[in-house]
């Protein structure tokens, strides 16, 4: 189900937006949706790339310093 969103745009910007949509053979709504989805997908990809990089660094850290490098915490498995 789609949700309706209302935004306020400067008149000149709205005209530019309408012209761009017309030049691409689409609607203003479709253009805004496409650009927004692309932006969110790029953010997601950057986040996931950061997670991968962190995982690699974390693996190195654990190999180099042990499973727990926090002061006062013993290395190795913990359990009840």
C-alpha cells in the first residue's frame, strides 16, 4: 500500500522538477520516488560496506589481542 506525502517546494524548483520529469517521460511523483529510493539504497550499500570493513578489522583485533581485550575481563569463553 502506498502512503501519500505532502512537501512544500519553491515555485522555481517545482517548475524545474516538472520539466525534468517531462523530459524523462515520467511524473513528478515517479521521479521523486526514484531519486529517493536510489539515495536510500546508496546509504544502505555504504552502511553494509562499513559493516564488512568493521568485521575484517574486528577479526584482526581478536586474533591479535584475544577474544576480550577489555581491562578486567578474561580472555576466552564465558558462560554460567
